[in-house]
C-alpha cells in the first residue's frame, strides 16, 4: 500500500502498484490483488492448506452423528442421489426427513439450504449410499472445504492488508488472521459434524463473492460483477446467513477503497451493491417458491420448548437472555472453553435485566456499536471488524427471527472472521507501533503473546474433535458441559439405550445402565416437565426395568404417569401399542388387559374426556378378552357419549350375549 504522508498524493489503484507501508493506524488502505500471488506465497498457502487436515484428520474415521440423519442418511431426497435434486431444491431442507409439512411448523421461518444437501446427494450417487466409507468421504470433503476457505481468506486479507515494506509474511495481518481462523476450537462443530457443511459453503462462497467485487475495483473488468453475484447466490443456497454479505461486500469495498470513486468512469463502491441485491432478490424468490412463505409458515405456533426456547419468557426476559447469549459468543471467541453442541433450555439460563451478565453484555455491545459508528469513517480497522461482527451475527442473534435455540457455536463461524482480523491486526500492527517496533515483523513481546494463543487454540481443537467420534462420546461431553440442558440428558440416555444397554448381556450390567438412564431422565424432566422425548424414553426405560425386576405395579405406575403428560402424542401411542402386544401374549396377559381397560376407561374417558383414546385402549383390551362384559359395557358408555347410538346398541347386545354365556357356563 502506498505511503500516505502529508502533501504526498495517493497512487492510483492498480494491480501492478507496489505495496509500501502505512505508518498511521486506521488509515484507508489500497487493494493490491496483483498477479503472481500464489507463486509468491506458496509457503503460507501450504501451511494453511495442510493444517486443517492435521487438526481434523482423525474425523475421517468418524461416522454420522446428531443432525446428520436429518440431512443425509434419513433424508429420502438425499438418499435418491442426483435423482433427488429436484425435490431438494423444491422444498424445505428438512422435508426429506420429516415428509410432513406439519412437522416443519416446529421451526420458525423454515430452512432452505439445498446446495449443501445437493453435495450430499452427489456423494451418494458417486460412491453409493451403502458404501461403508461414505461418512468418511463426507468428512474429507468438509475438511477440504475448510482448508480452501482458510487459504482464500488469506488471499483476500493479503490484498486488503498488503505486506508492509520490510514485513514478514509469517507475522502479517493476513497470515495471523487466517491461522487463528483455522485453529479456532469454536469451528469444530462445523467441520467435525458433516451437517456443518452448510456453514462452510456459505462462508466460502461469500468470500469468493467479496474477492470478485474487490477484483472488479482492481481491474475495472465488468466480468467480475456477475461472478460476484453468482458466488453470493450460491452462498445463500448453502445457508441463509450469506444474506448478510449483501452489506459486508459494499462495506468492505468502501472501507478499503477510499479511491473507489472514479469521476471519469462514474464507478463507485455502490456498484458492487447491485449484484449483491440481485443475488438476494433471486434467492428470496426461489426460497419463497420452494417453501410457500417468507418467514411466517401460517401454521400453528410451536409449543415445544425445545424448538421455541423463549416460550416460557416475557418480552423483557427474552431480550435479557439474548443479551446474555451475545456476550457468551464474545467469551467463547476469547476463551473457547467449555464447548458443547447443546445450548438448549436451560443450559443458557432464563434471565432478566437484574442479571449482571445480561447488563454487562448489553453495555459492551452498546459501547462497541457507538465506538464503531464514531470511527468507521476514519477507516479504523477495529470499527470495520465490529461492523463485520454485528452484521454477520445479526441473522442468528434471535433478535429478528427465532433460530430454534438460544445459540450455537456454529452460528459464530462466519462472524469469527471479524475476531481473527481484529486480533491479527492488534498483534501485527498496533502493538508494535505502541512499543516502537516495526509492524508485521516478529518482535519478542508479540511472539511471546501470540504463539501461546495459537497453540492453545490448536490444543483446544485437538481435544474437542474426538468428542464428535460418535453419539456416546458427544453426549458424554454434553452432559458434562451442559448439565442444565433437558436435551443433553435425553440424548445421552438415547445413546445408552441404543448402545451399551442393548449390547449388554449381564443382567447386573443392564440394571446399572437402567439406573443411570433413569437418573438422567429424572433430571431432564426436572428441567422441562413436559418434554415429550424424555417421557417417551422414560417409557422405554420403564419397560427395560420391568424386564429385569418384573414388578408390574411399578411398571403400570410409570406408564400412567407418562400418559398423564402426553396422552395425545401419536408416537407414544404407537410405542405403547407395539410394546403392549409383546406382553399381552405372555403369562401375565390378564394384568396387561386390566391395565388397558383402566387406562382407557378411568384415565382417558372419565378423567381426560378423550373418547377416541378411550376407545383405542378399550378395543385393545377387548381384542384380547372378547367376552369381558365390563369392557363391553364401558365401551357402551363411550359410544353413547360420542353420540354413536348404533355402536352403543351393538355393544349393548354384545354385553347381553356375553352375560348369557357367563350364566350358562
């Protein structure tokens, strides 16, 4: 970049201009996206390209986990391979998993991220859906994309922050920022979880769009503008948060190109805004066509706390809790420990404005915002970083649309670029100026301070990646780091039930697992008493316990408690039917018939006034004891209450016939 001293004119923007130093912090810089970059920067590029494979290589042996089932192995559209692309691009991204539009109402605003699903479908077609190594291939693709993202971030930052005269690439702003980005443990969820590819692709395409916009100002070639628009559109198809780059791209061009107003050609920084707006408009139109709505799906609002975390909060509590999470993001950037995939109720506590954490976070964000506004026109790099953070985090902050959880580490993936730029700029440029050292050249204090940060980040990543090996390891990590999340306990129990419990053959070992599962389900229901998944797992555990101790009274008591909580849950009804069938044919069949009779008549008919459910269980009992007069007479009452006189009379006749048979016998 040109040396900007008093009374010395700035050099014109050119790809052939030689970058020199700028001794004043915060002064605008000139873009230098000249040819020959890759050959001149081979060593830093190789370091940044290889490091992700060193950090995440162990994940190549990992399988599918967590939400991977929703977007890959249980997504019917993806499992069709390339033949499913029409469905993938024509519907909500979770439709292939739910196959029911009503289930999509659980998530506000819908989810439209077809491009990442299309890459999964391509892998299915290329390598076969039954390929035992398919998950490993998907992990390899994630790591490769992350590697490319880190390299491309370096390429862009090397242009925005040209190496100063006498500077060293290994202590430049571009390299330090890219190194921090690759090493940051907060990114593990995106990379080690295959589903995180939507975040990786979104940022990668956004960086491509930004690069094209900057190249346009460097070359004055109009071909870069449609390239920028297409790249940004692909980013939006990867994940909706790419929409924030509609603001980031013109902001960056304006900030780093103070001479971007060419009076002769009429070119200005606003020029790059139009391709971004076109991409956004096209994406919004396609998204609307696919989903049928913008943000409001028109269905009933979700009453599930796990998908609507602010459900039990007042407006004031909601804002205070959001403020708390925004501060939490900053804390995790600086100190990424402990990490968890579970920020569901109530790992993030429900707070009000009397909580000091919410107030401190609010004060920090207000201070950052005001300072950035006052200094952005001075082209202060810290102001740009703050603006980048605010803009990219806004869409996942819960301030404008609910994202279905309080927060997530993957939501900080794109915004973390701002943090990396700010830290690198401080160590490579600002701190050396303060202590009279040469910027972007290694100095003792900078090396002693920055090296431990990078090493700690690398260590944190290496420690965190193995947690994503399988469901058990991930859920053990979650209950340790998110003990107040109802979801973490249920997921842990599910992984035990489907793994160690079913695999155990020793009754004592099974008993130990049952006690462990029961303990965690109790804790989950203490946090969220109406948590449907916890109640269904509690029924599973009740049956598992009964298979060990054969205590019918305790078993029936557990089932009645569960049905009191979720009597209308269709999945639970199906679960009871399937498991009751196993026991009704055994030696204690009469007791199970009596249970169905009692549940149907006393619980559903008398207590809950649910005639349909009452008939369901009464019929279940009657099918196995066809001449039980008491069951038939109770069904007469139910049909009468329903106004079905024909069936009521039919049952009366059947009851009379049953009594005659009993008397005859």
